[in-house]
C-alpha cells in the first residue's frame, strides 16, 4: 500500500467508527427520554383553530414558509418626565 492510500483507509475507518459512536449515543439519548404522546395539557399549546383575531394563518404553508403572521405590537407612549428634585 502507498502512504496516501493507507491514510485514506485510516480516515475512512475512523469516520465509520465516529459515525457508529454518534449513532449509539443518539439511540441512548432517545431511549432515556420520555416519549411525548399527547400535547393536550401542555401550557404552551395553541391550537390553530383558536388563534386570535388579527393573526393570519397560511393554511397551505410548506416547510420553511411562514405559517402565522401577526401585526406588530403597539408601542407604548413614553412615561411622563419625573418631577425635579
């Protein structure tokens, strides 16, 4: 074997070993995490049927597209100046 060929084989073996390690660690993490089966009681759940008035819903939005559009929040007027001390 030539040196560049041996180096390429070592890199391929190392990449394969690294890939298998990451896959194993992923499987361990997934196995330890609690599976979410329902979101009915989650405090941050907002059903699309219940979005407030003024929020536009794009029903046909695909991956990476805008789903909800809300108007900008109103700015509050500045507070009155403090009295002199």
